[in-house]
């Protein structure tokens, strides 16, 4: 099941930029394990949308909480919902 997660970021750009390489390495590892469907920041820098692939809401939440951005306090709050893909570009 896919879980679409809208995340609000801490607006301290120093912390965000310092942690971003570890965050992206973590997301790359999820992608390689097929636990990440899509990810990207909002254009205004306020946060991001991450779509996890997990067996349960708790498993998806565990993926979010294992992210270096979460450990660094970049993820202030989030809304996670099960999500069904209807259309997808191939």
C-alpha cells in the first residue's frame, strides 16, 4: 500500500541544508528497497511530499521516523494517508 505524506519543514535553512545529503541517501536506500514511490520538496521550501510503500500505516510511519530529517528536527508535522494510484506516467 502507498502512503502519501505531506510534511511541513523547519524553516532553519542551515539545518535543512546540512542534513539534506543524509536525507537523500536515506531516500535512495528506500527507493532501492522499493519502499519509496515518489518524493520531492514543495517549490516554496515549506516541506515535501513523500509517498512510501509499506504494509501498514505503522510501517510507513517507521520509515518516516528513521529519516535523518526527522532525527534532525526538520520534519515538524505531517499528514499521512493511504493512497491509490489511478494514473501514472510510464
